[in-house]
C-alpha cells in the first residue's frame, strides 16, 4: 500500500491544479495505464478546484492498495454542501462570480467526478466535506 | 517505432551534459563518457541539437548519392521551403535548381498540405469528441506516446503529408520500376519520416534529405532555368499558425513550451471547448524548422507575397488514402499492478537517499531514473556524484 498526502489552500487560484499535476506524475511513474489515468486526472482536477473555490482548503490523500485500487480522499474544511442531491444535479452551481470569472463553476464538477470514477462517496456537514473516489486498476 | 535520426559524434563532445538536461523525454544518457540516445524515447525534437554548443549532436539525413540507386527519382518539396523565395520567379528557379541535382521530377506538396489541413478540420468538426489533435508532426505524435499517452486516442488518424504525397506519386508512376522518392526536409523530425515513419508499418518515402546539406548545391544552380509550377494558397498557409484558417473551435499553439502546456491542460479535460488542437513544436510553425536557414518571420512575409498569384486548388485525395489507423499506439506494460507497486516502492526508497537535484552529473536524466537503475542493478548509490562528494 502506498500513501501520499497533499495540502490545498483556500482561494489559492494561482496554484489551482498543482496537486493534480503531482498526483498524475506520481501515478504515471508507478505505471498506471493511460485509460485509468485519464479518468483520475479529470476527477482529481475537478475535486481540487472544488476545494479551492467552495471550501476553505483542506488535504488530499492518495492511496494505492495492494489489490489495485487507487483511492483519492478530498477532505476539506468548509461550509459543507447543504443539499447533496442538488449538488449532484448537472448544471447546478453555487460558485461565486469570482470563481466563474476564472472559468470555473459550470455546475458539472461533482457530476463529472461521479461519472468517471468507479467508487464514489461523499459525506458533508457544516464542518466540511469528505469526498472519496476510487479507481480500479488491473 | 521511429528511429532517432539524431546522432552523436564522439570527437567534438565535451561531456558538458547540456543535451541531457534539455531533452524533454529523458532519452539521452551518458555512460563511460559516451552519449546514448534511446530510440524508444527520442522524439526527434532537436532540443539537444539546439543545446549542444560543440556540434557534438547532429541530425543526419540521406545524401544525394542515393539517387544513383534508382532508375527514376522524384523529389518532394514541402511548403515551408518555398517561403525562402521572395517571388514566384525565385520559386521556379529553386525548383529547377533542385531538379538539376539529379532528380527526374520535382513536385511541391502545397495542394496536399492544403487538403490535409482541410480534412483535419472537417474530421474534428464532425467528431463527437473534443480535443482532436492534428497528426502532421511526428514530434507531437511521439511526444504524446512517450509523455501524454492519455491523449493517444485524440490523435487524428490521418497520415503524414509527405507519405500521402509519395503514395500519390507512386500511383502516378506505377509503370516505373525502381522508383525512388526523396523528401526535402525542414526539420529533424521530418527526416525521421523516411523509411518506417512513426506509427506506420509501411513507407512511401525512401530518403529524407536535410535541406541545410543540399542548400549550397541548390544555390549554385539558381538562375539557370525555371520550372513552371502553381502553388496552393491553403497549403502555404497551413504551415504557419498565424496564417492558417482557424475558427473558435480550433486551438493553435506553436513552440515546444506552449504545446506542453496545451497537452497538460488537455489531460485534465480543461480544453473541452475546442474541437481541434493544432500543435507546432517549432516556433512559427513548420517555417520555423531548424534546418531552414532564414528567419521564420521573413518566410511568413514572403508567403503573403507568394500566395498572390495563380492558384492551385487543394488536392482531392480520397479519405481512404489519407487515413492511417496505425499512427498511434500505446507502449504496452505487461507487469501486474502488484509488480508495479513493488518496483515503485523500491525505487522510492532509493530516491529518498538520492539528493533530488536532478543534476544529471551521473549521466542519467533525473534522480528517479538513477533510482530505477539502482533497483535494476545497473548502478549503485556510489555512482551519484553528489553523495560521493558528501562522504568526502
């Protein structure tokens, strides 16, 4: 089992995507096949951006288990998602004008993450949100 | 497999390791004072040639002597070369001068380049996917295979312009036995397209000539005669990102750093608004090819003057002949995930002991590669110049 931990800071638009690049680089050196890596890259980027624009930063954990499951846990400190069902509806967004001006906040983030991942779990409260996604590698 | 056309000349190498540092794919290693270039990793981008101050690394094409091996020879001239001429008269003189080198026929491929650019745009427009990547440049295709395999499926399966042109020439001259096709190349990567171009199982171009090698000979023949020809405007435009026809669906980028940036963004799915990515590793597109001697800005201004004349329409080759489904393939890794994990853990353990400067002093492109070599048993920690220094 391999584990890596990365930090994401609140409103840190300048470094948006930095962790995703590191995760991609790490898994690519491991030798994860490109079809899986493609899905991980898309999901990880979306989730990382979510932490920056919606939450107040947090941590990303990357685990690779011995039976070949790549797990990404995005644990943020933040306002939480009041209505999870709505958040999983395509096009629904609460992103600020500032975030939208950067091209984020189209309301497809969680929808896309769920679509590309093999395992998807989200828990949210007022203290923060934890998103766990998994990908199977053969 | 695409063979590296970049070779190492022992005499002038000063072991300065600049080539190792500049190689974007880590294809170069130095062992026992000798530079090795990996055919598997080399993308023929020419960064090492640019970095080397001692002419220790060069790109070699075929020579004109090869003409003697054929009964009938045809030379293909790409659009970018034409930009060296200021007037139509000069172009016709240049074509005549090239023919005088010993070819039976000299043909321009402006019409084919024009059609390929047009087909690529049509393909991407009717495709359901975003981010189709144009496939005319072997450097981009191989860079994607080596470093961005996630995007391999985005490469448009249309063959290289020179291969399409050569195929057409073979069709026209199917009665001729022992036909030799030569391509005049403006960059290192195009040199690699003769005989087994990347992704292809067969080849149509027999020999690639480096334009810098034959230019003095061409110049000596200039002004001796003219070869009547007409040029295709779209073809000339297609080799410069600032002249080509584009719309809001297209993303055009030139320069190696820029295309790396585009590929990184594409991998994260950020470029979904674009149907087509046209990527030129050379600054200013193909007219910025390293083997061309003039300024690419001047070539561009010459193009404006040249396209203002009698025009040849883009060619009308059927899609079957342009198509090449074999152009992209992923390098297979047969190890199971458990084997990969084990190896990766061992490499990371060694990597922790290495300084992590990626200084290349050991002759390997990065500390990670060094760690892998240690795990493979080819190197030991004492081969690290920094660690040895610290012990002293």
